[in-house]
C-alpha cells in the first residue's frame, strides 16, 4: 500500500530528488532507497522501476509543493447549522493561503460538498479529515434503524471520493517546506480519566445519548460491551483500524523528509492524541492528573468526554512521521 505514496511523493512532490536518484548505477539508486528506510528489496525495486517509468513518460515537472502565505486551521464547522453556514459564506478571500479543516463539517454528504466548495473558493488549497459526525449513517438514534450506508467505513470512503472529485487534500502534501499530514482517527479508552482518577469514576457512570453510539455502524468484531454506553456497545477497534490506514502515507512522508524534502511537519486529526491535550489537563508537562483540576461544575462532563476524546495511537503515529529525522 505504501509504494504508490512513495512513488507519488518522489515523482511529483520531490521530483528534483527523484531525478538525482536516477543518476548513477541502479545498484547505487537501490542502496540510496534502502538508506531512506525502504527496507524490503521488492519495494526498492518497485519504487525504482516506477521512477524510471515516470521519467520516461515525462512526468518530472519540477517540485509540486504548494505555496502559501499562511496556513489557517479550523474544526467543527457544523455548517448544517444556518448561522455557521452564514459565517462561512462571509469569509473573505485568502487565495494565497491554505486552510485545514479538522473534521465535523456535517453528517450530510450534500452539506459536506457545499462547505468544501466554499472553502475551495476562498482558499488556494484545502486539507480535510473527517470527524465523528461524518461517520453517522443511521437515520435515527434507534440501533434497529436502517443505516443509509453499509457501515461508517463505507461512509468515510464516500467522503474520500468526494474530496478526490473536488481536489480537496486528504493525504500528505508539501506546502513550502512544511508537510501537512492529515491523520484519519477515532477514539478508544486510552485517554479515559477514570483510569487516572479512579476515585472520580462515579462521575462518568453512563454516557447518555452520545449520538455516535446510535448513529454510527461498525463491524461487530470492532465493538465490545461497555456498561457506560447507552447502547451497551463501544467501538473498541475502530481507532486501531483507522490509524493503520494512515501508515502508508506516514511512512512515505518519513522517507521524503530523510531525502531532504521538507523541514517540518504539521499533522492534524479530529481527535486528541494524548491525555495531556484533554481540556481539563491543566499542566501539559504533568505525567499524572491532579483531581483538583476537576473542581468545577462540569466535572462529570469532563470525565465522560475523556472516553470519546481520542487515542494514544494518534500520538505514537504522529511521532513516527519524524522518526530519525532532525526536524
């Protein structure tokens, strides 16, 4: 899966380096690829052959890195709400800039398309990764209700195809010297504050009406019984599945960085990567949670949110992007 990403990055975003790669003997080129982390012999040969083919077909067009004066970031646009859509339509033009949308545009495909088109009109390039609202597939909150998609994974695939049609970036791209890396993700229980502060677990006994539990649909082997879930089920395996789906792109960016293309990385996800990013974790340098940080009227909400906030798998993956790279 990662070979197409590597080839695309080398022949398009890093075409100057790709041209240099093909100088000298084939053994030298293959040795270079191994030095960049393409460790399997068959992968090195496949990348080398694809680069040769790209050169023969005249697809080395110079660096395709995007330019941008500024990079803007937003999330949770929820443009199915009229006031949010009005705000969006009033945005001034930033055609020299890039915008990142970190999920939760809407659960309706029509609204997602309309919103992305507005962003496309206002900005020079648009990056996007879905949130939890995009995964909603059921028509109502009853688990027995018919799903409009085979599964939430199917819905994500339709969103990806829409983005491809609109030329909205859902995979890594070099912007100047910065790699922008969208990370598809979900939540598990690895950020659960009940593990950090067991004495306050009673504040998170039940997640009433958390819409994802009723409106998303996952394969049965990715759900497990959870007493705190109002449906009795929790999507325990979804975060792992989605993080694995990022691996090819993440590995390819790591290789490009080792090749000297790009000096920094800006990754983004809809979900939080570690407990220190939880809203109530007041000291980001602290390894343990201080229960005094929950001395406020919304303590119960904070405990419940931590169960659906994100996954430590995201943190491990975003760090792997720059593994062995001095950035």
